[in-house]
């Protein structure tokens, strides 16, 4: 189940990724069996245009959760931008499987690695129509 809970999502992401989440942002918490298993932070929101996504999961999200997150984003924007560490091959694989296109590499983005930048347009995505 995906629910909007910005403060719980902020705490989850800051604890799991060691990042500081700055205002303004929208936070979505992913729960399974009533327990948090992931979170999504949406920031740099330009209504009707773009939103940036930061996500972490400690398990596997089901298709319904991914669809709910996608629907939430594409009801508001036409493009989602996501970044992941070049070391996180699992996340890169998942983003590509969801239809995201690799758009570039951001050198020294993370403390210990470069980042791969991905983009997904509403017109290209296959998850939510």
C-alpha cells in the first residue's frame, strides 16, 4: 500500500540512504502488512512538467505499489527524473524494466560514486495509461 506521509517517508529515506531531505517535497511511504518497506521522495516539482524521484526499498515492491507511485506522479507531471548510484545495478535494472531511459552520468554525485540519471515521459511509459 502506498500512502502520502511526508514525514515518515523523510525519516525512512534519511535513515536508509544517509541523505538529508530538504523542503519542499512530497513523501510517499510504501507499506506491506502494515510495516514500512520503502519510501519515495518527490522533489523539484514543476506542476505539469517534471518531478524528481528518490526511492529506497528494503524488499520487493509489488506491481500495485509501482503503479500507484507512477499514477501519483503522472497525474501531476509529464516527466519523472530518477538517479541511482552506478554501483546500484539492481535499481538501474528496475528503472530500465519500468521503461526509464538512461540520459547521462553525473560525476561524483554521491559521496562514493557517480550517478546514472534516468528519465521517463508520460507518453512513453507502459505502467499506467
